[in-house]
């Protein structure tokens, strides 16, 4: 009898990190403003060197043509003295005197060229410093629209799609880029808003029939004369209906939490975690899971209901995906480096590192299980991540040695 081959497991992620291959000294990677400054200053320096070379050669040629002695000393009893050329007073005859005059002229010409070169080099260095400074300022002015685009992109990355660059000025390449970016943001905002509106409307429309179904099922189950088979079917349908209601509530919360939290109030993560533990205590006790941990005060600015949903989802997942015996869940809150941290650790099955990212996808569970589970609707971690992002924080999951996960939520204070 042929056996069914086991499904292939996903290959592990490569351990090589491209970031680790980057230059070990980040300060050796200049910004584009520094590169433009070096380009401007370097071009000025090269042009100055070329100009200085040409001036030096022309000056040397002019001095050579204009200072060559056009006379010869002849006669007797000729005496010439000079403090600059002492060799003139030591000449014994006219030939020696003419040779001394020629040598003195060459020395004076060389002195003049050296003095011109020295002064020109000093002037070139000074002007180069000024050129680098002016180039740095010009580069900053030219790149200021790019800085504005970067700041807008960062705000947009925080799910604030209402931001626009609205760059003014001449119709150059930078303004064209900014206008294109604004048009892209308009399309993204419309698509994002339409998606949220559709999810919210669909979820609201599903609420009413699900509530009616639940009421009808509860009425039929309350009839003591109903057959046992009918009661069993009613309980099954009621459980299915309850799961559908949870799915609808999760979709509503997921659509709502993808936005930034506008109204923020002080919320203590310790109190939020305590409420979540109280709600999950009965389920944990029924499964034989021990709940422990110390919740230190950690006050953040946000929405208490949504933050409680993060803690409840993480705690419920930790309780449901645990070991059959001697399992535990540890919940802690604390302040670390100016940030509030909620940590939920638990025992449980071994989770491969390459499956961590899949856990945060909607309707995804461990080992790509999507349906047929009684542990939830598969939106818990997706909602937790969306709520954390809406509060300007993040959630990180790490496999725990020996099985289970360590979920860490970091929120700004």
C-alpha cells in the first residue's frame, strides 16, 4: 500500500544578513549632501589648480622674455655693486661681470616665480575652503525639497496617508517628483479608505443576521421538550455562529486599528495586562496552564480598549497553544529605555523561526493551518500587530528555547 508523502517543510531562512555585510563604519558613508559638497569643491579645486598652472607658466614665460639682459658691459674701470647680487662686486673683468648679471637676473626671476606660486597656493587653499563651505550650503538648499519629501514619507509610513508634500517653486525635476509622489499618495489613500469602508460595512451587515441566528438557536435550546439530537445540533450551530461573530468583531477591530489613534489617554499596561489575565483565567485553569509574572507600572498614551485587546489576544494564544501538562504563561510589563514593554512568554510546541512571520498574517496559524481549529478565528495576532502599529509601537515574536513563543510589545511612552 502506497504511503502518502509528508508535505515538504518550508526551508529555513538564510542566516546571512545583508546588513551585516555593510561597511563596519557607517560614518565613512557620506550623505548625498556631503558627496555634492565634495563634488562642487573638488571641481573648484581642480579648476583652480589648472588655472594656477597656466598662470605660472605664462608668468614664467613673461619673466623670461622681459628680464633677459639686453646689454653687454664693456670698457675699463666699470664697477657695479648690488646688495641683492654680491657677485657683481667680485667680477674681475667684463666677461665675469656679464655672467654675474645674467645669473643675478635668473635668481631674481626664480624668486619672483616662487613668491607668485606661494601666494597663489595660499589663495587657492583659502578659496577652496570658501568653495567647500558655499558648496555645502548650496547642496543643502538644492536638497531641501528631498528632505521635505523624506519627512512626508516618514509620516506616511506611520499610516498617516493624509500628508502631502505640496512642493512649490519652479517646475523642475524635483517638483515633478514631488507632484508624482502626491498623486501616488492620493491613490493609496483612496484605495486604503475604500478597503476599510468595505470591511467595516460588510462586518456591520453581517452582525444583524448572526445576532438573529444566535437568538433563534438560544430560544430552541431553551425548549426542554426538544429532542436530544436537535439540542446537539443547536449547540453545534450555536458554537459555529459564535465563531462567526468573533470573526466579524475581529474584522471590525482590524479595520479600525489600522488607523492612527487620534484620541489618546494615559493607560497603564499593568492594569491592561491584569484585566486580560482575569478574562483568560478560567480558560487557563481548565487547561491546567499556570499564569505567572509581575506587572510593573508602565503608562502609555493610547486607547485602553484596543490595548486590552492586544494583551487579551496574546494571553489567549499563549494559553490555547500550550503543552498538555505543566504548561505556564508568563506576563510581565515594565519600562525599558523610555519605552513600555509588554512581554508574554509561554510553553508550547516548537515553532520554527521561518514560520514566525506567517503567524501575524490573517487567518494563519502554526504550520499553515487555516480552518477547522477551535482555538480561534486566526485574527488575534493580526489585530495585535495592527493595534501596536496604530499606537506607534511594534510587536516581535521569538521562538522560545524548549518550545513556545516570547511575544514582546513595545510602545512609546
